[in-house]
């Protein structure tokens, strides 16, 4: 289970990364797994007003290095493949 603080941090990070910080968005966490020194998350991001899918993102958070590595694309299969290859 993902806590609200982590969810909020991920959403704010991705909104800034995508240049959408001034737009109402919501995020659906599709997968969440622990990896060596961190976690990886598969996410779908939608516009609140239209319920339109903006993109899928696979993000690996490295706790040791204090960084995140996002890959975002509208092709869900591609992003799922990237997610599967994250270690």
C-alpha cells in the first residue's frame, strides 16, 4: 500500500517533469515494487477536467543516490517493458 505522502511527492515530481504543474491532474498507481536501494512505480496520469489520459510513466526512485529516473510515454506496452527492466 502506498501512503499519501509518497503519492503526493511522486505526483508533484511528475507534474514538474512533464511541465504540467499548473494543471489539475490525477495519478493512478498501476504497479509498485521494491528494488535494490529504492522503489519503482508504474503510473497513469490523467487530466481531471476531461478524464483524458496524458501519459504513462515508469519511475525508479533510488534512495541511496537521492534521485529519480522517469520514463514517460503514451504507449503503455512500451512503458510496462521499461518498468519490467528496471532493477
